[in-house]
C-alpha cells in the first residue's frame, strides 16, 4: 500500500485533492442540470407521480403569451444592461485622478454593488413611488403629471433595469479602474507626442489596452442580465399583470408559487433559459481554451 | 495616466473638478442617502408625507430598537451568519484543494475538469432549482440553514476553483519542483509549500464569497421558509409586506441588513477589489 502510494503519488494526488470538490459539484450542479432536462418531459406537481408527456411542455410554451413576454423582457434586459459597461467606463475615467481623498470617493461609488439587490429593489421601489417618491417630486416640479413607473406596463421593465444598472455600473467601474491602473504610461506619452487627445486617445490607445477589463465586464453583465430575478421579485413580483416577468422569474412562478406547482413546465422554461446562457458559456470557454493553448 | 491628471489642468478646471466630485457622489448615492434619512424619521413624518423635508424629530434609537424588538430581524441576521460563514469556510477549503490539483498537476482530464467547474458556475439558477430542492428535501435538510449552506458551498466551488487555480498557476513552479526533489510528499507540498503562499487569495475569496452569499435571495426563498431559518434578504422581503407604509422601519431594516457586507467591504477593501478584478488586467 505504502509502496504503491510512493510509486504513483503524482498520478493519484490530483484526484485525491479533486474528489470532495468534484463530488459536491456533481451532486448539486452538474447532475441537477440533466435532471431538469429530464423533468421537462414530465407533468409533475412535485409530490405525486410523474407523468411522461414527451414534448408537450415545450409545445405549450410555443403558445404561451407569458413566455413570449418573458423572453422579450429578457432581451430588453440583455440589451439595456450593456449600458452599465460604457457608464462604468465613464465613471472610472471621471474618478481616475490623484486628488486628495479620491480613494474614499472610489469606494463610495462602488457602494451600490456591495449591498443586497433586495435593498436596492426596496430603495428604487420607493424612489418610483407615485405619491412621494423622489422621481415624481422631480417630475411634478417640472410641471408634468406623476408616473407610476412600477404599475405601468409600458415603463415597468425599464424602471427595474435602471435599478439593476446602478450596482452593475459600479461593478464595471471597479473593473475599469483596475484596468486603467495597468495602462502603459509610456504608450500614453508617445501618443501625446503624436498629438493624440481626448476621444482619439481613448479610442485608439486606451481602449485597446482595456480589452481584458471590457471582456470581464461583458461576461459579468450578460450573466447578471440573464440572472435578473431578485429585483423583479422585490419590486413588482412580475406585475403588473405579468408584464415585468423574465424567464428566470416566470420559471419560479410556474414551478412553485400560489399559481401551482408545475415542475415539468417550469423545468422546460429553465431549459430554454439554459440554452440561451449556453451560447455565452460556450463562447467564454472557447476563448479560455484559446488563451490556455497560447500560454 | 489617462485622462490627463487634473494637476496639469488649469486652476479653474481643477476647482471645477473638486466641486463636481462631491456633487456627483451625492447624486450617485442619493437613493441610499434617502433611505438613511428616512430610517431616522418619526412615524408622524411618514404619515404626513414628509419624506424629503427636514425631519421634525430624530428617531434614530427609537426606529432601530423598534426594528429589533417588533420583528425577528435579529434571528434573520443570525440565520444569515449561519449560512454565510460555513459557506465561506467550505467553499474556500474545497477550492484550495481543487485549485491546487488543477493548477499544479498536468494530467489528461485537467482541462476537462476545470471547464466543468467554470461552465457550472455560469449556469442559470433556475435549471438547478427543482432538482436541488428535491435533493435537499430527500436528505431531510430542507428549511435548515445547513441545507442552504451545503448548496452554496457546492455552487461557489465552481467560481472559487477558477480563482484558486489561476492564482496557483501564477506561483513560481520551481518551489514545488525543489520540494519534490527533496522528497517532500504531495500532501506536504500542498500544506507547507503552497498553502502559505495562498493567503492573499484566501482572503480575497473569503470577502467576496461572504458578500455574495449574504446577499443571496433566490436560494433563500427556494430552500428555506419562515423566520426560524430564512436569512435576512428573504426576511426583509416578508417584513416589507408586513410593514406596509412604515417606511421608517423598512429603511432601518434595510440598513441593518446591508451593514455586515458593507463593513466587511470597508475593512477588507483591498482584498475585495483584488478578488473582483482578477483577470481584468493581464
């Protein structure tokens, strides 16, 4: 035994170290993905017998108005959430100075990211309140009528996205601040000698060097947009009339809430969301694979 | 440095910048400032609609005491700690080992295992929700802080492995080679050679995971219910339902709930940012 270990230590050791982590990860993450795929072919209330229904959950999805609303909202989230990236860059450029106390400013600007989305949601729900919310006080002061942002189908999704952009912008800002720190000063000096300034400098000299930061910012923003659940649950509970649902929220609603426990149907929605996410995951892994190879 | 350092700008531009800075900050944090102010208002102010004017009285102590005595928020916070601390310890411990295995050894399945962790870490929560709830139920730990913590440990291992593995890759490999030549066993290399060098990574990861898990809301609603087990994020949501229009209490509760990660962030700022921006500069 001892001799065997001595001889094969290098081969066995990595698996020994990996074992607990892999087991946990398989049990709670990898296997459940396949279980969900499987459940999506059944009708199941979570307690009784599962009944195999083939593709009918997916067929039903095709005709489900609420599904399309959620899908559309997911797209709006994806597109508008991207604003966090230029916004974060803008704030980072604004704060990338060395005046006194700037470090405290930087951390205070980062603040929204540290607090829970539940708190962010409550804060913004209140900000939008039609009676005494700050937004409507401002709107009234400008002479317009109040808007009940979160009770209006036209505005509700945008209102929630704005709330989400607040912490997300802070996140992108910190990524860019770190990136700006690593920008090569010699290149900037050289570009200055060539009379590059302002926008041209930013576009041709700075942004190319910020590529790694931009890449991470895109990854976390896409994931954040597709994971949007907390804010919707807190601010509107999917309403009014389901108009602010996204796939993540609709799935939860179908699978367990007062509307019934339709696990199979919920799983089918989750599979669609997973398929969308898989596009990004594959892209990310591909880039990582290329980088690893290049090393 | 870009943009051009403000010291090189004209005096008026410099003055403008110094004025713009605090104004921008106040605007940026306006929602939070409003909450902080509301949390010290009296109930009278709230019913009178005095949200933005000067408070008629400062009820800091009254409101915060009321939050703790009229609601189970103390229990919620305790639950949050009972979920968060085991998760931090568990996920960091597991990923020290997985990160070491994937960072140090060359073997065929290395990349495959690594990609499994990375891909799993990006998966939408909803695809895990039904089976994880079932699993937790069948293990008899549904609606316990341990059931919630176990899931978090497993899921966070994905991100933590990515982090640790990249950190260990960047360590000088010669150290490990030298130890091997000396006949030091692999387990001893892990414990005595690599672990001491991993301290900054462990610190960064711990703060990060603490914040992530403290702020988790989705899994709290899926795997726990009721004030005995729910963490403060889910608790705040139900308190919000009970305290309709008692905005001074909701605000005070929000601040209490947000405080631990905020304190953590300020205490360990450098580690936090180092963790968050890993990979953003290369």
